[in-house]
């Protein structure tokens, strides 16, 4: 056969990337996070740099009108008001405010605790009367990985839609206070090159819209999300939410028109509530989201809780690896997030691993997704829930890192500062659950199935010593509940990454 007759090998195009799973901790320079900024970064006079809390006769009068405060035990309420009024009038940082009421916070349930913070929060203004707000400077970051992840999201949304300036919607329902988080994400994605809108949906909005009771949005916000007095602090944003509640059809029109949708970090239980009906069934908004995503017409991304909520089959809602070992796994609602950092009332240990058995949004089709992964030693909490829920390929994404996937989940690429961890379920032998695990660095390209990785391309791989559970060279939590082994398929990289390690766990 002559050269002219030699068949031409045509490589099939790679699938379009549509799902971005970021592991949280995205380093972006802002006035509220100056540690992420280059030295010498200067912010505008209107830039918000901290939360401030005003103690005055007026703010205390507002506080006592909150039902969550009135419902406190009389002695607790009196002591709280006595301490606060002893400092009036003054403006305090959050640290100073909590020091002032030290010893009382443990007796405050979430509603009272957040009613206190929200009601005393100062509506800050500049000397000229302009409202202050967080200022983002995307190009001024010390570390470019976080800003690059946002830029990648905008770029992929543009590529998928064919639009030079893609229209991207942001949903901040993951945050306890979704109004506070809106400015950061709108500015960040705008500076990354998108035309950005904020969609003010959350669990309260979903409840009010279904009940056709937009007049009680504020009450539902306190009951379902735990925010209070937001109309005073964020009047324009709360007005947007009310208008959208009165005209929900405009939300559905926006979801049909946008090129990208980004979900913020926070609490994935709150994220999910924004997309479900009161009975737990998919809302009309979620049906539109899934339909456009599955058809290849929408790029979806999230960070932290906005990534965890993409899970199918089971969705992690709280807890730690140590908590899973000590207290087991529970499908009940998680303990308050603030119990992880300070004393508070709770029904069971806050470290207990909790999950939602019905999963999350289900855009990652194979199983469980976890975030802040290596940084918080979450390997065991992920595989123990994988075992308990009989889920398929589970994955954990490090901070400042993202895993991009095609909409069917079968092709992926890793970007960012660190790596992504994968656990392939290998079945059970007696009381031992078996897994084959991989920890892959940025720039890796991979093909996935429901149960395993079938092809991996890692551009740089320098042979190194494999992790050993006996010496804790993994950096994981030390526990007799697991052991690591190698076989002929195992390879390890000098930077700490590995392929095809064998992980055995016991319940």
C-alpha cells in the first residue's frame, strides 16, 4: 500500500466539559479577604472590610422584637440584654461582640444566635453616605489558582454557548445569609468576563412561591434559612427576591436563557432546598436546569457546598472522618455548622457523619462528591459513606482545585493547585470493604465509568514512595479502621499522588 493509500487515523473530539466541581477555598482577592491579595493592594472608599455590630437603644429595641430573642428563658434574655446595654452606644467587631456575651452563646439556639448577629449588624456607609459592600480585585490575588478557576468557568460557558460574553447566573442559597454572599460572586464572575445576574432563590423563596405568600418571605427566611432583618441591611437585594417571588415566571425564563449557572459555597442542605418543592420533589426550576444540562446547553459549576450538592444516590451533609469512626453514620439532618467551631446545643455529636439518602441535584451521576478534601482529611468519611450507601465512583476535590466533567460524567479534566481523589468500590469480603483509590494532580485527563477510572493521562509523573497507612505517610487520619496495600497496578508519584492503591476499610 502506498503512502497515499495509508488510512488516516482521525481522533474523536473530546466531549464538551459542562460540570465544574471546585473543592472550595478558592483564593480570590477581596476587601473582606485581604490575605489573598498582593501586598500594596488598595481598595475603594466604599469597600467593606469587616462586619460591624451596633449596640444602641434603637438596635436593642429591634432585637427585643425578634421572636427568637423573646422566646429565650427569662434569665438568659435578661443577662444578654444587660450585657449589651452596658456597652451602649458603641460599634463592635464580631469578635468583640462574642467576647461581650461569652458564656451565653452555648445556651442560644441557632435562631437566637443569628437573630442577635443579624439584628445588631450595622448598615455601613461611607462618609459621603454611600453603602459599603465587598470589593473584589480578581487580578490582585497572591495565588492565581482561585481566580483562574472562575475564569475557566466563564471561558467554558462562552465556548459551550458560542457567546463571546456568556450570561451567567449566580445562586448563593448555600449561604445562611445569601444576600451577603451575592456581591462577591457577581463581581468575581463579572471581572472574569461574564454578564452576571444574581438569582435570589433559596429555601424560603421556594416555600413562599409555592404557597403564594410572598408577604411572609422574611418570616420564612428566619424559619428555613436562619437569616433575620435582611431588608434593613440589604434593601435592594431583598426587594429583588420579593419581585421574583411575585413573578416566578421570570426565573424560569432566565434559566432557559443563561449560558452558565454557578452555585456558591456554604451548606449543601440549604443549596438543595432552593431547588426542591416542599415535598422533596424537583421544582420547576430544577427540571429546567437538568433538562438544559443534559441536552448540552448549560454549563453548571459550584464550589464547596455548591459542589457537594451535585451528588447522586447519597449527599454528605456534615461530620468528619473521626466522627464517622466514633459515632457512625446517620441519615438525619446535620448539626448546626457553628457547633464545629464553638460550643452550642446539639442533639448528637457535631462530628457525626450525616447524609441525605436521596442524594443532591444528581448532576454527578455516579455517586458521592466531597470537598476541602485533603485539607480536612476527609478520605475516610467519603469511603465509609460510599460503603454504607453502596454508591459508585466517589470523588473528593482539594481546595483551590476543580474537576471538570462532561455532562454524562464519562470524561474529565483536573485544574488548579492540587488534586482530586477517586474511590472505586471493589465489593466486600467478609467484614472488609475493598476499594481501589487514585489521587491525581492538576492537568490530568481521565475517562470514567459508574464504578471506576478506565483511562488516565497524567502529563508529569515522577516515581516516588507509596503512602503507607502504618506510618501515616498518607497524611490521613490515623485509624485501625483502614489499611493500604499495593499490587502490580500501583504507581506512586514523588509529590504524593498515586494510582491504584488498595484500600480496605472495616465498619
